[in-house]
C-alpha cells in the first residue's frame, strides 16, 4: 500500500499519469493500473480528468496530507541509525 500512497502523492503534485510514471520509474500502463487499484481500494475517483490536467477530489486532498505524513514517519523510522554500544555489543536506539 505504501507504493500506492507514493503514487497518489506524485499524481497529486504532477497532475499527470505519464509524468508520475516517469518520476516513479514505472511504465505508463503500470501506473494507470496502480491508479485503478488505488481508486478501487479507496472507493473514490481521486482525480477527475479535465482539459487542464487531473484535478483531485476532496477525498484525494484529504488522503494526500495523511499519506505524506505517514511516508515521512516510515522513512524516518527506517533510516534511523542505531547507536552501537561496544560494552554491550548491541545496537541501541538513539
């Protein structure tokens, strides 16, 4: 699900499936399929296609903020370095 949230964030920022695909190093068809899965999982269109690009729905706007915070928290937790204590030979959380 985290990959779908990253996709949601990229689509929200770029307003284009093709540009989001390029940024995420995915094919355009794979990105379209992932958006379809996300729409089905959320139960909302998330984006409405217009002549000016993809406009987010209100549900999309709500989810993007939550997704950004969650991914940031996960990234921090994953990249957090444990301090090594040579006296115990165990890595301790900082």
